[in-house]
């Protein structure tokens, strides 16, 4: 496990025209193998899937956003591809599989397809009105694609990033991209948080890209965890998905909850850890998170992993119910 996140994305080094992808799914019924425990911090494990396909492009999933119907989803791969599909559930409402999956190469602003190159290292994803926003590392930018039509279109605009380019590390930059609720103080703004691009105080640099509170802020960085994605809750609080990997701690993931009122220009934000897991649990290189309100009114989280196209890693989709939102993780 100690070498996993260092693996490359060899399977997608060549450009592919994309198309349908038959995705196989093995059901994950317990989050901690050998245990029937379901409550982990503030989250209750509902179910999960391990995904595979004969289509070599499947993998390296960086972010996911579930459509309002709670079935259709959009994902980006850091190889420069879109992944779309439909979430299937069993009679009890648990994850069962993925249907109607398609993998398509992303276009740059010139209409070119540069899949598998650093120019299309897609990391963050957000849906806003009739657009899909994508953040990229290496060639740092946030591009805006039309929705519908993003799979076959170049971006029609980009959002300015109020962070000095010299502060953005080549492969550790614009990792998490989120849209705040319209009813929150950020009034529907796009927010970006870097993975491991740090300011002079050692905090992760971040920015509110538009809206009434446009400007830079920072996120406290500690315990070796780096941001990999985030999502706003309906009340305006922000859930940050963070991962850790190293010889001292091994593989780990946690979720921090940042108060809505704390996110503003020039702030350094922090929050309670509401969930934490490690290599004894069903995790991998966890890269993406999204939230939706289920039919019973509860908030559900979907987490996905980036397998780096390595045979030693897995593409996971995990689902949790947010239970006690004020509970600090005790695992």
C-alpha cells in the first residue's frame, strides 16, 4: 500500500475517442472488514462498490457530482476524460452498480483533445446552473463548459484565479472545486482549495472565485492531510475530504466540517473532524465527495477513489449517511 499513490496513469497515456464503458461492480457490504460496525464518526456506512471495466480508460477518477435526480452523475478523470453514468440501487436502496456509463475525452479551449497529457489534468468538478466547471492542475485554470453538451464541447469561458501562479505547485494545486448554496453568505460562489500549495504560514491557499465575498483565504494544514475534494452542505457549511499517505502513518482519509460563517477573504479556516478512516477500512486514494438529500430527508455522501490506473489500487464508490453532524470522529 505504501507505493500506491505514487503510481502513474499509464493506461491513459494515449488519446482515445472514448465511448460506452461496461462497468462491473462488486458490492462492498461492510466498511471495516470483519466488523458489522456501521457508525464511523458522524457518518453511517450504507454500502459501496468496487468498480472495474474492460475499458482501459476507467480509473483515475478525481471528482464526482450527482445530478438532482440522485441517479445520473458526472465525473472527471485526471487523464482528461469525462465519465458519466447512472447509479443503480437494489430493493433496499443500496448501491448495486453503474449503468449507461460513457467515457469521453475532454476538450481544451482550442477544441483540441489532449487526453493523457499534463494539459488536461482535471481534478475538481462543480455543477452550476447550465454549466460544468472543472479545475485543472499543472496548467492551472478553472474552465467552464456548457451543460448539456460538455462531453463534445470546448469550454466557453474560464474563471480568474486570484492566487499568484508562483504559489501553485505544478501537480499539487487546484484540487477541490465547490459551489456554495445561493442562500449562504457566499451567494452561490465558486470556491477553490489547493491540495498542497502552501502560504508562508504553511496553510493551504484557497479562493472564492466570484460573488460578493470574492478573494483569497487559507485552510489550516496539519497532520499530513492534504485536501482532495470538498462539497457544501445545504446550510452553507463546507465538508473537506482530505487524504494522507506516508511511511509514518500509512494510508488515511478524513472529513473536516468548516463553518459557513468562517469562509471569507483573508480568513484561515479550520473545523472539526467528523470522519476518519485508515488502511484497515475499505478506502483507497479517496479523491472525490458529493452530497445529496435522500427521499427520507437525510443527507447522503458519495465518496470515490482514484486508482491511478495501478493494478494495486481500486476504484471505489462509497455511500454514507450523515448522522450526528456535531460528532467528532472517534475511530
